[in-house]
C-alpha cells in the first residue's frame, strides 16, 4: 500500500491523464495490427492455379493395367471418398479401395487376377465397374463438383463426362494427319481386357507396343501413361494367360525419341488378338477366340484387318475360312516384325461380355449364338438349318454321328454301339475331328444326333442344325460340372436339345488299372483335393469307356422321342 502511494505521487495529475491517452492509442494500434494480419482472404489462392500441363481442357481416360495404376486408382478413390461423401459413389469407392488394398498386399496374384478381384468385390456378378480418370480438369474455375465418377453398368462403365479431346496427331513419316486423337477407352472385364483406340496409332511388333501419338500432350504425363493388355479372352485362368504375350498400349508425345516411324499405313481399322493360351484345344479355340472375334469384328462388316500375336501357322490355317469371312484383308502375324504398321482405329484385345462358355449374351449385345451359328453355316456352306422331324408319314431316318477319339476317353466297343443304334432306326456315322474344319463341319451338319464322351470334340455341336440332339457321355471322376458348363448350358443357348449319360464304374477302363476299392474308383473327390493335374492325368488322360449298350439304349430312345417333337 505504501509502494502504491509513492507511485501515485510520482506522477502529476496532468501526467497521469497524458499516460492514459497513450495507453489507449497503443491498444487501438495493437487491435488494428491483429485485424490486418488475420483477416480472411477472399481472393483466389495461387496454389489452385497449379495444374498438369496437358493443354487446355484436355483429358485422358486411364485404365492402367500396371502395378503403378493400382496406386493411381487408390489415390483417385481416396480423393473421391473425401469429396463425394454422400450417395452410392462413396460406397463404391470404399469397396474399390478395399479391393485394391487386398490385391496390393498379395504379391502372388497376377495382373489378371487383381483386376478380376477388383471387379468381383466392386459389383454383383452381372455387373462390372471399370473406372476412367481425368488428368486434366479445368482448375481455373475451381470446379470440385466433377470428381471421377463410378458408374455401375452391365459390363462396361463410364466415369469422365468431360467433352474435351486430345490434340491432333502428327505422323512424322507421312506428313501431318488431320485426324483427332481420342483418349483410349480401355475396359477391364471378368473374362477379357480390351482397348478401343482412334487417332495416330503405330504398332511395333518387335517390342509388343501400340503407340498412340499426340503432338501437344505433356511429355512427362505421356511417358507415364500406359496399359498392359493380354489380348486373349480367358482372363482369370493363370495357365491360359501364361501362354499369352503381353502388349503395352502407350500414350506418347509426337516429339518423343521412342516413337517409331510408320513404314506401312493402313486405311482400315485393326483388331489385335492372341492365338496363344489354350488355342491348341478345339473347344478353347472357339470359346476363347472365335466367338469373341466374331463379336468384336462383326460390326465392321469385313472392313477390318486382324493382327495376330502368338499366331501359330497351324492355327491360322485351321481357321482361315472363318477369318476370311470376317475380314476382307489378309491377317498379319505381328510378332517380331521390324516394320511399323500404322492405323487410325483399332481394338487391342477381344470383347467377351459373358463368363458363360461358348456363349454370347443377347441382352447386352446386338448378336446372339443364333447369329454366330448362322455365320458358321454361311462361312462353311452348310445346308441344313433344322434337324429332321420324325413322324407325319415321313420315311426319313435320323442320322447319328458318334465322335471317335484315339488317345483317351474313347469308346472301346464302337461296333456294339453302332449295331444297337441301327436297330433303333438310326443311320450311323463314326467320325473323328481333324484339322479340316470345313469338311468335318459338313459331316456334323448332316446329322440330327451327335454323341461322344466329354471332350473337345463335342465342340463341333456348333455345326449341328437347330433342334438337333447332343448326347454327352460323362465318364467317372467328378467331371459333371465341367460337362454342364462346357456343353450342356451352351447347347441350350444354341437351340440344341441336350441329353447326358453318366457311366458306372464298371463301364470305365480304370477298373483294369486300379483295385476295386481304390480311392480313384471309390471317391474321386479325394483326387480333386490333390489338384487339377491329378484329376487330368487320371480321369481325362487314362480313362476310356466301354459302354453298356443295354443301359445306354434308353438314352438314344429319348433322343428319337425329341426328334418327334
């Protein structure tokens, strides 16, 4: 108290008043300083002007098939989940993100498996999600309302709804081309991957690369933009895809040092596909190549050229009739070529929109298996479109063809089967498929009933007339699901009546190789636990069939009844 009194006395009344004014002024100055330094900035932030130098309003559609693309996809999905925090887009983004995370942590999965798991986790069985990402959004307007979208559709999906396009391409060897380079649309599906491309396209068969040229696109962005495609329609089957050459679809700048110069320019579109995989098997030649090739190339009405990778001469020769019917131009074996083929439009890979074997889904396609079979009849000059109808006083006898095999799953008593069938009223032909597809197709088309043990030879049912009957003899070994998937279900899609006959253990020649109580005969499921190689080596490679003709007879009688209908 004494100290405060002394302090008060040290200032006069005038001095105290003057000190108060200065204190008030200091407070105002401090308040003004806070206001100036911390007021909200309402103008555009300079960081928002940062953008990829891809040109004004340009876009790229990315469907990268490389490991780096998975990281890009996750970043895209994460940004989407932050901006789009409502509605189904958020849910799909979370699903896709979790799928990508799972696949990223499993290094044992191949590229095709990763993409298939993404599809299976993100959609229902009948739907697949394919995402596209825009690298060049209009940042000047700070438009955050159009992030990459995820759209559920039945086989393909769209994401970017911008209307911009890439700049015109330049062909260094042929002068300036006025065609516009469109972003490649690469689609990843359950059974196939494919890219549809338009613009300045250059194909280097020596490096297995498809170059898409742009004269103005940012070089750094271009060098990092590529898609890896195995152009064979059996994605998810590691053994098959292991025999398929991988191609790179690469976006490059026109001034890039890696850009090859055209040596041959073509005025028609191209389709690049593989004749590798399981193409040595007659069933897979049709299911994995011929049917998807028909679906992919038919819209061109012959004005398309085929580029074949993994193309063995024997396979090309075997199916040359069908390829000539689909294309007016000679096919090119594109592997290891030193010349550079250039196109304005092409598809890398074959389109297969269904997981069903030997089938075309007419619900999402302008074509059906009926159209495909009509195409086969036209290509091979097959005369019959409809099987015989017994009755109404007709004396015509139905014709039965027995598919013969030499190495395995062969009938050991063909003579007995032929005699029994003739007694029922059939005219009988025994035929073994060979490389002459055209000649064998005519034999099959002349028949009303076809029978054989489960195997690739039954694929020739595609040449049967409509309302014919297929009889599949199913050997022991737990292969019923294979028989149903490969032949029963496709037969129904082709308007072919179907019957099967499951043999007993006593009708299998395996009884001469194993004791009666052996697990091979007693419980095939135990062999399945050992893997496909064990099943194949025993039940498909070592087994023949001695048909019990008396037990089998009612099956052929049923086939006759179907021909009465």
